[in-house]
């Protein structure tokens, strides 16, 4: 995959991210290609931006969040999780907190953060190898 192809895949992926309102998941079928190919495109594109010294903090953060969304937002069947989330929000508006769901949501945020950190660490490695090589 070339950096130009990677950029196109990422842009197509970003277009597939819809405003899903109060829901939190989208079906994988909304993606322009496989999640693996989109993740790979993030690595190719990020590496190219580092090599050309075009990577800003803003772009790095956007790519890292985008990378974490692939892992978190897109699932085979979003309906069960979206229903749970909608029910949680409705109860929260009534002042009722669901501790179990809150723990699931906290775990989800932790996983998103880990994916984002993984991508940032990759960019740092590329930068270091470029300076050393």
C-alpha cells in the first residue's frame, strides 16, 4: 500500500463515521474496507507524515483517535450495545446510575486510550528511527 492509497482509505473511513446520535456503535458493514486494512493504512500514512516532517500534534491526535475508533466503534452487530447505552442514558436522565454499565463504559474508555497510546508510540518509534538512521 502506498501512502497515497493509505490517505484515500483513511479519508473514506472518516466519511463512513456517521452521526449516530445517542448510540455508540456502528456496523462494520459501514466501513469502506476491512478494519485491518484501515489500521494498516493508519500506520503507512503516519509513517509517511513523519518521514516528510509533516506530522503535527493535531494530525497525530486525529489519527490516534481515528485508529482507536476502528477498534471500538465498529462491530458486527451494534444493536445490543446501542440498546444498553440508550437505556443507560434514559436512566441517567432520571437520576438512576447503573454501576455495572458504568464499569463497562469505563473499561471501554480505557481500551480506547490504550489504542490511542499504541498509535502515538508507533509514531514516536518512527521518529526515533528516522533520527538515528
